[in-house]
């Protein structure tokens, strides 16, 4: 298969196309890492039947699959359950990692209380009330009085919201991330720039496939999807230099940069596509299923 067209529209061979022969043995890849929204499932949270079959093929071949997503664990698990899959994952862009349904994390990287309070103070000054994701069992999201996020998302997470004041939360609980969903592009990017200019935090943005606009998260320095992948590899005795990763958005860039083989879906962002060795069809068309073939496995 050929990759994206080169200058003048002429098709150029993808680096992955040239490397396909060496991927014929499944054990050549120790781990497949996948984003969720717009990558494994479509904007409606549905997994294509071909992708479902490919997941079963990888499981039968003992090729582990790890989720790496900006979603919180319980949000991701609810959509996994609806699709009848159960995968381990690193969540909140790598801040925390769980086996499916577990209550104990294999990886956690939280803000210091001082930095969490600094971020909340800046957002207060900007009249922005974020979703605050905390390291706590059960209910693990704290909201202000007027959350600066899509109202449908607020309704969806109602069962996960703690009855706690945001200032109390940042001073007494371990904060994993601050997030906002469905914001307008220029406004979100301006907000990200203002906060990161004043506080020692990183910002990640991705296309919000469910609510439109952008998903913005603030995370501790050093936290990326790839840092979560490394933690999983250490915990499970896997080789981090044998990772195949697939994503679709700006918050997947570090993951795609570090993976041995980087894939993106055709409707991904420019940044994701620029870091891909090979481009697959969108999630709605079951493009993810091609991973099995690249690993030398047949999908019916």
C-alpha cells in the first residue's frame, strides 16, 4: 500500500509499506496502542464490525492492545462495555493507567497541590470552570457551579461527580487533569496559551468527535500518552521499542513520535498525519482492522 502523495501529487511509498515484511511475525510487535474516539470507534462511539473482528484476531494471537485516550477511565469503560470489549488503558492523556474495571492503578502521575491550585486560580481569573479529575475511587470528577464544558457531557458524567468544592478538591485530593470539552477552536487555543504561559503545566488539544469543537486538557509536565505506555510496558514486562501506535489527533503526537510504527486515520489532524508512517481508513470504515494484516494476521 502507498502512503500520502508527495510533491506534485505523485504517490510515494510509505515507510511502513517498505517495512511490512519484517512485521509478518506477530511477536515482532509487543504491544498495539490505540486512541479511542475517531480511531478505534467513530464519533458515535461505535466500533466497526471489521475492527471488532480484528480485535478478536489480535487477542487470539496473544498480541496485547492498550488504550491511550484523553478520556477518563470510567468514561472510556462505559463505551467499551457498550461495544462489548474490555481493554487496559492509560487515561487522561497518560496521567493514570488501569486494567479494565480495576480500582487500583498501575500508573499515576498527579499535579503537586501547589501547581493544581495555581492552575485553578488562573482559570478562575479567566472565568473558566473546568472539570477537575482527581485520584479517587468511584466519583472522581469535581465541577464548579458553571462548568465550562459541553452541557451534554456534564449530564453524562453526573454519576461520577463528587459533591465537593473545587478549591477543597485541589488542596486535599490528588489532581490528575483539568479538562474542558466542546470549546471553539480559537478560544480553546488562546486559553491553553494563557495558562501554560503562567503555570508549569502542559496543554493537550484534540478534536472532540462527540460534541464538536476541541477537547482541552491541562496535565502535569512529563505526562503524555507515551509516558503512560512506558509505565504499562514496565508493569507488564513488554518492550517499549516494539510498539505499534495509532491515533488521530494532536494529543497523539508524542505517542506517534515514539512508537516504532506510527499509524493515523485518514480524517485525523494534520499533526497526527504528519507523524504517521502509514494512513488507514477512518474508524467509521473499519480502517483499524488493517492493523491485523500488517502484523501478518488474517481477518475474515
